[in-house]
């Protein structure tokens, strides 16, 4: 806990929290988190993890900033249009906190690269906006024994869950991806921009809690938010013994069934 004077001032509001203290802040500075997608959800996750002093943040995204992103992707600015999102993210993080190293990974996740990418990180935050990526990230995290904090948004609705090694996993809720086009996307159905901030901030909170072992975990629960009705539901999600990934007799033991993904993300 050899903090500099600047660090003591920067993290003072964390250090005075009895649940965190200097020990917790030092642990954050030594932590490594991978964020999948630098879009609507990834933006607040990256910004708040950087501000919190999470020492290494990997960001995987192969997209560039578009004008249509700026309604919700607060990580980026008008001047960033046309810039790779991972580079825009690196610039934003450098401006927020020089203690934090952002690792830009401009790549499209697939069955061949994802396990090597997530192996270097303690927690994965999934902010993708399509089922192919969500199932790939879930399966890879399970096989690599990584904690996954996942959020999703559409229109005025949001969901949040944490999946720890041992289960339950994402497939305990959604056994397999629906047919393409069966479920609308943000680009086809729309999304309230501030919803990304709401759910992404909650996601960042759960990542910090998982890194520090603080408070009650979201593992085994699904949080559902309806912004129009201003209602929250906390639904218990038990491990499914018949789950093909984390069940008693798994049939998914590798990533051979997955292809490449598109995770421009929200």
C-alpha cells in the first residue's frame, strides 16, 4: 500500500470506505479486467473501471467510431469518428487516469483466439449486442474458469448477471441462440442512450465487487430493469443440471461449434 500523494488524493473516497480501504484500492491497481466491446455498455464500464484505478483493462473491439454511436457510447467524441474504438478508448483512459494501462485488442473474437485473450484477465465484462458473441464469451469463460459479468440493453429494458466458475452460466437461462433475426437488435429496435449508462454503471460496480470479494454477488441471479415502469426484478437463476455446458453431463467441452463474431456492441 505504498501510495503516492496523488494516489491518496485520487482514491480518497475509496480508501475511506471500510469495505474497501487501502488494501482494496491496492488490489484494484493490481487487477486485470477484459471488456468485450467499447460500445454503449463498454463505455461506462471502461470509464468507471479506469476512474476506480483498475490497473489493467483490456478492450477487445474491431469496430470504428461512427456518428450513430455517439447517442449512447460516451467513451467516444465527435472528434473520434472514424477512429478504431480501442484507440479512442485508450485516449479516454489515458486522460482519466495515468495509473491505468489500457490494452487495445482490435480483433474479432472467434473460437481460435478468445481463450488466449481472456486467459490473462481475472474478470470479463461482456458488453456485446449479439447472441453469437454472448454464447462464445460465456462458453470460453466457463472453460477458462473466469468470472463473467454480463449486461444487455434493448429499447427501455436492461438485464445484468454474473456467472462464476461452477455455474450457473448463461446457458442455464438461454440454452442456445435464437434463429438470426428472431430477436431485434438495438440497430433495428432502438435503445434509450441513458440505458447504456444505467446498466453499464451497474456492470462496473459488479466487476469491482467481484475483484474485491465485496458485498453480495449477482451470481445465481438475474437483474431485470424496466426504465419506463421504473421497476427492478431480481430473479433467482439456479444451475441447470441439464445445461450442456455447466450441467451434470456436459456436451460442450470446447469451442469447436463457434465461428467468428461481430461485437460492435450497443
